[in-house]
C-alpha cells in the first residue's frame, strides 16, 4: 500500500511538472524552465536540431508564435528513478492553422526532485 501511495505521489508530481512544462512553452517562461530542466538537459527539436539547456532557454526566450497549446493523451511511466512522459499536442500556428504534434520527455529523480533530462518534439 505504501508503494502505491509513493507511486501515485510521483505521478501527481510529474503530471504537475508536465503541465508546467507545457505552460512554459506556451508563455515563454524561461525562469520556470531553468528550475525544472537538469543541467545536462538535451532537446531534439522538430527541425532535427539537438540543443542543450542553455540553447533551449534562449530558444524559449524568443517570442511565442503559437497559441492554445494543450497536451492530450498524457501517459506517465515510472521506471525506478526515471520517468517517461508521452503526449500529443494541439495548438494554433501563427497562420491560424490548427496543428498537432507529439513529445516524449524523460525525467530523472535527482537529489529527491524530478528534473527533465531529455525532450523529443515532433510537429
């Protein structure tokens, strides 16, 4: 029973972090990303580029060109001190077109907190 409670607690924390991540993308929240991304974070962008934390934060600081970003069909899987989050996104592009994508984020428990260590985004 205690293991089930701990697992649910981790799922709740990761679900909230995932929500923060999506909101940070939508609002260009560099400060929040700086808090939840590991120092060795890497992101595979939709254009195929691979960026580190510093580059990701710089990219996040640029004006946001999408609106209505939402995450759907969110799946949180925990494997020891690693969690993988898969989800589908929907958003409105700058040209007004409704679009969809997918992402996979990898989180690691480090010093008792969950930090994003990797992201892979498709649009």
